[in-house]
């Protein structure tokens, strides 16, 4: 492998007049934007912009066509059988909230009207976006929020999860891949556990979608959410996949124009399908950017990208393990299967505050995350207050890992000298 990624040139942020020395290692937070995506959005905004699904003139109809073609593209990308399973929103966070208040809350209300009890099950590895909506619902209706523990390798413990699921469980919501631990959960097996007990499932795919090998039909989940900016697309655009019969069952989440079939001052009749969740104006520029990001990855070959990232991840983990002060939050020996490691790692450096390291590395143009990564409860489970997180993208190469390692060694030396002073 070359020291520099063969695709780094596709990202304008690295040009000489911008940030040529940047070592960006925070892809889990947001991917950098390739010029192909920025140019597609620029072209749409400058030469094709109109309000979709509203006007009968050509520009508007073209915008409508772009949105509906995007549904088909995204459905194919994640293995959904129908384009009408795809709902556009502002991101994975809105997708989770939509399911919580359009699907789960009515189930809770119905059960309570019959004098029945309910519970909601999530895992200990959840991002706040897949915790807080469920926490609020359970507090509002005084029902139980059950937390599925993790196995020693950081994945969801299936045996202990199964014990939490019963005929009063309204939904099982869990992450496909933790944004702290980086492990891929056995989502198909987890969904099968829930299906055996007629429990609907929601998967937070914000981290896993970057690998481009999602197949919601094979997984057999009921809902799947992700954000465009986690897959080299723009911020402010996301996707909720929902099985079509559930879309028809769910009530609208946010009310406004564009979702109405008929309306008068007394009552309203909403559209069917995903449009009833897409009130207001579509973020067509964002949707165009998401489609271009998918096309970009497909053109490069998702298989080749993943092989490249897997090799780079292996080099990253081996390099980090050579540091005497490196302390991963999960035992990495449990991850070395099939010579493949996660492209995301959270760790501490013995005797040094994570924020101090991040600040020093930033002064050397190394960008990585320090803190709790919107997963405070998970950090408590792991027994740590904060971590450093490194996450890889297709613009990274061996040179970035080498620069990270050199920076960490320098930080350790500086801190050691200060402790002796």
C-alpha cells in the first residue's frame, strides 16, 4: 500500500491553499467531502434548483424526479425491495425520533389503554441519538427501559439480550456498529431473536453504512437509519428505511405542506408512503449529494475501498499496540479474527489526559476526537471517563498512521518531561 491514499486527491480540503498537511482521523464524526459530491450539489443549486413535488413546471418536475430516483438508488444501495421504503429526513437522529413518536408512542398509548405494561430495549453501546428518545418515552409513560449488556469483546451479548425481550417489548433499538468500540454487531441474529417474539427492530446504521454492504432485506430489520455525512455526503440529509406496511401504519411525525392529500379547517387526510413524513421542502441539494456519494463509492468499487480500509486498520492497530502507554478500551486480542480489525478505535494513553493529547496533536495538524463521543453511558460501562478516538476514511494512508504514532510519542515525551519539572 502507498503511504498516501490513491483517493486523497479527490478531496479538495487537502489542496495547497486549504489544509495540505491535515491528518484527518475523525471520519466516525463526519466524512470529508469529495469534490464529486460538492460539484454535484453546486451544479444542482446553481442550474437546476426548484421546489420538488410542488410545481407543474419543468424545473420543479425535474427536482421531483431527482428525489424519486434517489429513493430507488438508496433502496438498491441498502438492499431494500421497494423505493417507497425510503424516507428522507435531516439525519439518523431525526430518523430515530420519527420512529419513536410516529410508531412506538402510539403502541404504548394503545397498550396502556388496555391496562397492559410495556418496555423498550436498547443496548449499552448506544449513541445518545438512540438513547434519549427512548429514555424520554419511558419516563413520560412510566414504563421500563431495559439495557442489553455487552459481551467481553464489546458486541451485544445475545444470550443476555434474549432474556430482556418479552411480549411487552414495544421495540428493540440497537446500533449496527458502536461509534466508540467499532465492533459490528450480529444484526441478523439480533433481529431474528426479536422476530421470534414479534418485536419490531430499529437499527442505528450511522457507523456501519460506510462499508456499503448493508442489506436490510437479509437483516430483516423493521427500521434502519443513517446520515449522508457518514458516507461522504453532506450534513443535514439522512434516510429512514421502514418496511412499507409499517409506513402505512405510522402517523405523521411533523405536520406541514407537501404531505397532504385533502385538508379543510376541520380535518385532514395525509398522503400515503414516505411523503407523509416529508413535510415542507425537500433538501434536494442534500439528496443529490447523497446520491453522488453513493455513485462515487460504487465507481471506486466498494469492495476495493473496504479491502484498502481493512489493510490500513490492521496497520493502525499494530502500530498503536507497539506503544507502551497505549490502553484500548476493549481487549484487541478478541478482535483479531480473519486478520481483520475495526477501522475505528477508542483508547487512552496511560498518565495523560485525552483532551491534552488532542490539543497537542491538533497543533501538529492531526485531527482526532477526544471525549465521550455522545456515548456517556457506554463510557461508564467501560469504566473510563473519556477516550481518544481514531477513525479512518478512504483519504487516509500509512503516512497518516505514522504521523499519529509520532504525535502520540511526542505527547508522551512532553507530558513526561512536565511531570519531572
